[in-house]
C-alpha cells in the first residue's frame, strides 16, 4: 500500500475537501483527486461522496479510516526505529509551534538528553493543523501547542499558563498613545479580548501571525507588541525591550498533546522533564509580571478583555 495515498485519504477525510487537502499537502487538486482514485481502484469501493459542498466519507471510507491510521502509525514506528543511530535504543519525536521552542522546547530537549542518554530525539516545527496531523499519523509522539485539537488516540495536558505582555523597544512607552504598535495575532480569543480592551489599537496597519518571532522585528525598530513574558525576559534583562506600564496581560495556556500509545517509560521521562522546564518558564513569567505590577498604577494589572482589575 502506498503511504502517500493513505496520507492523502486522511487529509481529505479531516478537511472534508479536496481543495483544502491539496493546500495542506502542497500539491495540486488534480494530484489529490488522482491519489484518491488510485486508492478507490485498489480497494474496489468509493471512499468519498463528492458534492459542491465538499467530500464526505462513505460507509466504506469510515470503515477504512481506522485501518489507514493504523497502517501509517506502524509505518512511522518502523521508519523511526530503523533510523535510530548507533548508540541509541529508543526514540522520541517532539513537535511545537515556533513560539514554544525558545526557552521551553529547547530546554526540554536539554533535560531529556540528561535523563535518557539513549533516547534519539527528533524535533519538528509547524502550525497547529500540521502538528495535529503529524500526531494522528504517528510522525510525532508529542506536540506543544496553544490551542490543541483533540482526536482519537491523543490526550492533552496543560503544561503552563503563558502570559502575553506588551513590550516596547524604547522606555516609558505610553499605553494611551502607541503610534508604533504592531498587532500580533495570537488567535481568536486574544483577538476578541484585544478588540474589547484596546479598540484604538485593533487595526494599527501592521499585523503579524508570527508569534514570538515578532520580538526580533521590534527590537530593531521603534515598535511595541504583545509577546510571551518568558520569551522576552532576556530582552528586558538586557535593556533591549521595556514593559509598557498599565498594559493588560493575557493568560494563554500551553498544552502538550500526547499520543496514547507512546511507550509508558518514555512518556514518564518526557512528562517529568517537561514539568521541570515548565516550572522554570513560569518562574520567568512571574518575574516579568512582578516588574509590570511594580510600574503599573496601583500595582495592579488587568487581564485583557476583562473589565475588573486583577491582582497578580
């Protein structure tokens, strides 16, 4: 069985659309259609009912879906096991969104290497949809995400509560007059809360969907933006960035999504080391929040989108 055909089948099943599947797989729509046709010819039954609304699994398609997932999982396990370098006996593949690698994912790998020297580690980066697909297919064993998508065979656990804070590349930035503000799209909940709390800054003319990478942009320009507290601490300590007094914070949970079939011994090591790293990251966040509280009026900091003040 061609693994490419199975992955294409699962992508169409997940999106309900040949067009969306082609976009996610970075191939043409005709290529997706051809792959599905080849799969259907091999199985002797149609896998999808096509319509203007999209593609819906037939009863045969629904029955085949679980087998497709199992085949891909076994293939990935075999591929990863064969690829383990000499001197290593086990493997773990970790995925994370870009913003969750610096000062969290990388430090996790450091601890894993100490705790399990025989563990071969592979790291992946991607947006939530891509990471979720890799988790479902067994390419990833665990993923760090802000907004997890739970699927059968996966379990999510909260790792820590990220704190997004407003920072500027110059001291004494004024929350009421940020002409140089850059909007970072941290997802629908943040966008809604931001529009409610800071309507004047909702459309500043420059929007990024690059997460913590935006720090590199504003450090080298006169600008301000919302960024993760743990991530910007090093910039605050060096004087490259400065907290904006009286700017509300935004709690943003970080989740680990685990494959349920991960080896229990590896899972135990991975979870314990991740918890240690998360404790350090939360300590960095709390130190930044303490600084923000110290420079804010009444030593209070609001939560973005909430009307009442919240004490830290």
